[in-house]
C-alpha cells in the first residue's frame, strides 16, 4: 500500500512538473545576441569576483573562448543541417577553425543587426563570406 502511495505521488509530481514546463515557452538559444557580444568582448558580470588584474584577464580570455566555441558550434550545426559538413563543401580548402571563428566573432561584435538571433547572424555571415547555406 505504501508503495502505491509513493508511486501515485511521484506520478502526480511528474504531471505537475510537465504541465509547468509546457506552460513556459522553450528557449531556442542559450545566449541572446547582447549576451554573446559581451562574451566575445570578454565582458562578464562575474568580473567583480576577481580582485587582481591577472584574474580579470583570465576571466576575459575564458569568456572570449566560450564565445568562439559557441559560434563554431552553431556554424557546424548549420553546415550539418544543410548537408554541407562533409569535406568542407562550402568552405574553401585550407580554411582553418581559427579563421572561421575570428570571422564569426567579428560579424557578431561589429554587426548592427536589429533583432534576429545569434544563429541567424551566424547563418547570414556564412552565406555572405563563404556561400554556405
């Protein structure tokens, strides 16, 4: 009898959690455009925790690397969705990861798009520079 009560309680909790999750819209991106621009510039809200210049520089570098990896992940996802991932079908031979990352960071930070998502900015940048897409 106790096991049935526990099982019924667990089912009720799961149903309530599912209803609450369904009521909230899904967030398609982990970072918004302004959040990503700040990361790419090496700016974070966590900086006030560090009291030394070396700590601030390290945190800024980590933020910039997170930005680069996120943008490269979005680019790879787009290339896979469009079937252009194998053998660099749209990227010129010899194009390096660093070259693509630098370009995407520049497109995001220097871009003046009104609206749109980070994924859309990455897609437009890949189309404009490499014809991917």
